[in-house]
């Protein structure tokens, strides 16, 4: 089977770990089928590039390990072109889609990527499979919500990473429940597995008596980072060896730096963005991993933490309750620093069996790829069957 993957959530020059779960899936899928990736990149004029936009141009020479990847660009203007980005994206996809001649189009990220893929696939009379990660289904602006709706309704299969997201697709977008497939994320056990905490701390320069809490992810308010600093401040006096590590980058970095500098009681390290091996080392060095988000899909960071044998403190939002229970961590209310402080205190005070935590999750990316291929085969069979039935009528 020839599968064309369309997604902007993919490694790109300057951000090689972007879209890591999708990259891992596609890399394994490429071992099972003939796969090509088209990664559409919005091209803003130099005088109107958004402040948070990381890349002014796609690098056609950038190589993604294990994947045949092509980058295509479409013109865009901040905010102004948002209602049209799906059509602009489609325009950039038509020619490379014809060149590759796939059997099915698989697109991750619902708008504008999958919207563009939907129009291009319809033009070529091809089946469409779309994958929702979480925030692309929980969009707030009315324009994106309206343009996401036909994508979810017209796709032959809608892949979601949690049961919760499947319910959102049905309730908010009137998706056909029979076309939804839950394909949860995997984990690379060759990287994320139990390691000796002392060895990891030696490598990172962390004292053995330190109580280390680690957050891994983007530095954005909706991850509950302000509440996390509040909770750490509450615990500072009673736990003098408590430290916090933020592994990641994002627009909140400046705010976090200012707050840490202004409050000596906050013993916090901003580590910056790290590759998978370094993330695993920080998890191994930690006593626990926390994710106090307001909203989530199926956060891979929690899967990876458990695979490393580390308990988690997290909020019961999105697909998190499908990953975390009382035997693997502590659940706390979102947007509540007091509850978060209590949850961290409880988790730090309990004894956790690292090997038992790691055994709770053994799903690899190869299984994710097999499930994804099955969904693509189902979509193709359904699409071809519908055409034959229409021609016979």
C-alpha cells in the first residue's frame, strides 16, 4: 500500500524533535508500506512573521531519519489568512500528491493540514484518514472549529489517541462513531526504561539527597506551570531538599526566569529542550514527573515516565485517566496550587516500585504502526466499495 502522510507536526530544521510521536509512528509505518511524508509549512513574509514562529522557510535538504519527507510551503499572513490556510495548504499538496499516486492519504493535525489533505484527496478521488492529537480537536476559535468539522465528518477513518478524544469528536463535531479508531501512543523501550537513579544524577550533577520533581513539555500557561511554581513555593520550607527541573522550551521561559530570580526559595532549573536520550536521563534522575495541564490528549511524557519507572502527578483531563491511576501516580485538580502541592507531597512520601511501574506499559511504536496501517486498509476498502456500489446502482 502507498500512503501519503500530510502533517506539519514533523521534525524540521531548528526543531528536530517536533511531532515526535507522529515521526515514530511514520518511521515504523514505513517498514510496512510505501510511505511518503508531505510536511506543509506556512510561509510568512519577512515583515509579518509572527513573534512565536520559529521557521521562516522550509529546508528541502533537511533529512528526517527513517522517513521519505518533502517540505512544501504555502503563503500565509498572521491571523488574516487563517480562514483560508486550509485552501492554501491544499494548493501546495495537489502536484506532489499526483506525483506520488498514493492509495490513501493519512493526515495528522486537523486544521489546516487535514483540511488541505481532504480537498486534495477528494480532487484525486482518494480515501482520507485523519489523526487528531488533542488540541487540534479542542480548538477555541470559531473559524478553526467550523473548518475542522467537515474534516472529521468526511474522513473514512478518524484516529484519536484516547477514548476521551473519540467522545469529543462525536459530541463536538458529529463524527461517525463507527469510523473512529483509538490508537494510543507507544513508547521506545530502548530509550525509556528503568535506570539507576544514582548514575543518572551523577551524570547530571544532582545530589543524591535531592527530591527532584521534573516537568517535560512546552513552557506554556495551559500546562499549569504557574500553579506548579506556586505549589513548589508552598513546599519549599517543609522540604529543603526539594528541587524542580523544567525540561523544554516555550513562550513562558522569560516569565519563569524572572519569577525564579525574584524568589530564592524556588529551587528550579530550566534545562531547555532536550532530545529523547536526555529526557530519559532526567526522568531516571527524578523522584517523580508531573504534568498539571488544563487539557491533554494522550500525553506521551506520562507514558515515558512510567516506562522509566517513575510515578506521576497529573490532572484528570483528556486521556490522562486512561494512563494514570492510584497505582501509578497521584491525580490532582487542575488550576489548584494547593491540591498540586498536596499531590506532590503524597507522591514524594510514598514508596514506588520502579519495575512494577515500568511493567504497566509495554506498547511499542511498531504496534501503533500496525494499528495505523489497519485503519488505512479499512478506509481504502470502504472507499473503493462505496465507489463500486455507486457505479452499480
